[in-house]
């Protein structure tokens, strides 16, 4: 538990994270919705463990974030990670309901938005995930725009992802990020990546080629008092990618099924992910794990560069 200016702020830090904070070591936050709602067991647990290992190998400390029985945890031990990976009743928490889960002593996984809030409270500046939420296709009818985008505009955490999934409307997602003043920086590639695929067919607004350059960009933003987050889009390694044209077939099918089953709200993204895993016979899962690992490595390098 830690103390805040407004009294006792009930955050439970793992021993490893508490020690890292004490000595000012670089930290990387990790979300938990990807574990509970983004991937099936046991691939989700395998992923959760391997990203933590990679972050440590790069000289940073991982902090997986979740609400367990009403307590906001920053850093989970292996038993907690295992329990979360096998639970079926966890809430999917965003800005709107993070505090609800704490108030009502519930267990919930944090999305990108809620993980950014928790990371910021914990003083963690870099966060690795797979894909962010965005503007859904046909959002002009459904109004389905992820709270992740607003969070990026207001909370000062660097989020490393593999772009946005083509289950979303990627051009509209990029438009909203631009409107909200969120820098979108692709790592070492001119085109914005589409999660399983290296290229979405859209040019990236900005590009940088090294963790040091990303850290420097962030430092200049801070010098000029430009707050809010930033999105780093890291293309999946070539040997693991599934080309865009191939993915488009599965995505169309998944979207048709979602419409047929009248899926809405929070259930949309998990439904589409699950359908695509099944349509690709698990191949999308292998790609998903590879890209999160790749993002964890880059996030750790950025955290180390920021600490220099
Ligand atoms: N995209 C993915 N995998 C995920 C998610 C998004 O490729 O697991 C999760 C993340 O936690 C993200 C959330 O923050 O879904 C977005 O949900 P929504 O679209 O309901 O805002
Ligand atoms: Mn939504």
C-alpha cells in the first residue's frame, strides 16, 4: 500500500515493483484484459509470463496491473498471474468502472485506458500491450469508440502497441488520435501497422528509429508542457505476420457474426478476437503472442532510455 496526498491510496505493489520504485529502476506496465478477455488459456498465461521475462532481460521491471478482490495491484506474482489467466468472471475495466470494481470489491482486468490510469498513479511512464481499442467500423451508427483514445489524449503514459486491429476502422482511429493531439509514432517503418500485419496500407503520421529518439521526443514534449500520452506502433516481426489480405477474410466473417449475434458495448472486442482465433485455427494467437513480446522488448528499451 502507498500513501498519497489525499490520504491512503490503496495500491498493492508487488515486492519486485516496490523495490524497483525505491531504487528508481525503469518500469514497464502491462495490461490484464489481454490476459482475461484477449486470449484463451493457456496461451494467455504463456504470453503473460514471457513478456515479463523479456522486460527483465532488457533491464527493466514488469508491472502487470489488475484489480483483485477490490485492490488495485501494480505488479502480480506468478500465483496471481495464474489465477487471473484461468478466471472467467473478471470484469473488463476502463476509466468508467475502474473505481467501481475497487469500491465494490470486485475482480477485474484493466484495459489500455484503465492500465494507463493505474500506471500514471504508480509513476510508471511506459506501457506495453498488443493492440489498442479504437474507432469501430460503422461507428457512425453504433458510436462505438474505445475509451482508450480519450485516455491517450489525457494521461501521460507512452503506450507501445502493434498498431490497431483491422477489426477497427483504422483511418477513423488515426483521425481521432490526431484530433485529440496524440502523437502516433511508428517504430522503424513508414507505414502504420495493423496488428497481425506489418502494414495497414496507411502512412504513419510520425516515425522514429530508436528507443533513444522516442525518449528524447517525450522529454521535449514534457519540456514544453505538452501533456497526454503517446502511441508507439511497433510492427510485428516479418516471420510472424499474417498478411493483410488473408486477415481481411477472417475479419469480415467475424464482423458478420457479431452483427448476427447482436453483440454490442464491451463485448464487441472480445467477441471479435475470439472468433478470429477460432477461424484461424489458433494461428492468430501465435502471431498475437509474438507481437506482444516484441512490444515488451521495445517498451523496456524506451523505459531504460528515459531513465538515462
Ligand atoms: N485489442 C487487442 N487485444 C485486446 C484488446 C484490444 O488486439 O486484448 C483489449 C485491450 O485491453 C483494449 C480493449 O484496451 O480491448 C479495448 O476494448 P474496447 O474496444 O471495448 O474499448
Ligand atoms: Mn467499445
